[in-house]
């Protein structure tokens, strides 16, 4: 995480913010069905389908599941504080190529239950296991961005045999972000304390500042700022719960994924931009790749943390090559 003060270079108009807020509220207000964690429920909403599973603690996890059921599944894991919608560019691309694409909203995020407990990696991984069991996914490719990369590592280290064929970590938080004697290159705890303070003080403004600045590299000289991307980040963030987002800061910054990485035996691609201002490159991707038994590091010169959105044509092509290899 970048420790500098975030100063937005462009803000949404009052009308834009109200419209976006209305859409977010409408999405949250959609009815959620009651069901067990062993089955999926798909209530018809006009010509749309919304799907949920219920975990053992009663949390309802929203997910998208598109494509042929007999095709190889690709499961996408989003970053903090976003939702499955952050994978639109990847899901549409791989759906078009014949894959089955799946993405869920982590508990406390997006359309899933706004939990006040269980917002940590053990439970996140258990939720993924419940989803893969409910959908009976075999030989899946799991792709995680940022916090989602930590979730992928934590899940695969505990996954049932046959569930996972390959993994991809993109701009991911492993091995561990926070600075300590064991991780001297990490970010000081004060950086993450600042994130928590900003979230409590004014979550809406904070969720404009992050994408306007370092997340997509829009604070770099000569950057082409995309206002729609900024507002979509804000929309996704504001759909989730403040308590879950607050807790998740600890989960992504202080969880040590070293042992998880060492347990992973499937081929794993580690993708990271060397201008990542959110998860600094030197203390993440190269270290993670070395801990993996079958890890491959691919570094992207000058690309930001949110490179899946800013450069999907590059990322999608490399993902496809790895999946097909």
C-alpha cells in the first residue's frame, strides 16, 4: 500500500455520485433467498439470474457462473474492497473462448452478506471451498488479484484433491505485506492504520481517492485518467460493508502466506506490475515466486496495481497462454 496522502485529481459530479449511489443501493436491496450451503439458489429477476450459496455460519455468498458446465472452470477472486464485477474484462473474454467463468463476492463485499465476523483469511478460504463444493468444480484454474491472490493461496493450500489444476496471482499480497523483523521490506503498520482511519472517517471519499490516485496509476505524470473506471471502483466498494472492509485490511496486510505458498504444488503464474503502488513489487511477487514449487514470475514494466482493468488486452493474452500451456 502506498503511504502517501491520496489527493484526487478528478471527482465525480454530484449527479454522477447520486446516480451511482442509487444503483449501489438498488443492488443491495435485491431480495436474497433462503437456502442451504449444499445447494445453489437462482431466483428469477426478470430475465436475469442471481445466484447465492449459504455457508455453514449463515453467510450468503453471491456468485456469477457463466458458460458451458462441461467446460474447464476459471474462478476469479477479487481484491479489496471490490466485488466480482472487477473481473468483467476477464470473464467476458474467457467466456467468449469457451471457458466456464465463475466469480464470487467475498463475504462483506458486493452483494454477499455484510458480515461483522469471519472477515479473515481462514473463513474466506472456507467460503471458497463451500462454493467449489456446491458447484462441484474439478481441475479449476483459480485467479486472484491483490487480496484475492492471498485468498487463492490460502484456499489452494487446503483444497480437496482434484479441485485445482493451476493458479494465478496478480498484484497479489503474498507472502506478507506488513513490515516486521522477518519482513524488513514490508510496509509499516502505520500505513494500514491510516487506511483504517480514512475508512472510518469518510469511506465514500476514501473510495474515490484510492482509484483516482495509486490504484490505477492515475496519479502518474501523463496518465490518461478514466473517470468511469474510478466511479466503478467507488460503486463496487460502497456496495460492501464498512465493518467487513475494515477487518479485511488486517487480513490482507498481516496474514503470512509463506506456508500456503510452500504447500501449493500446481503450476502457478505470478504476475505483477513493477509500478504497483498498492502492493509494492519487490516485497511481493519475486518472493512469492521463489516460495512456490512450480512458480513462474512475469513482471510488467510500468504497469499499475489495477492492470487487469487498465491493460486487459495484455493480461488476458498472458492468462490464456498460461491456461492453455
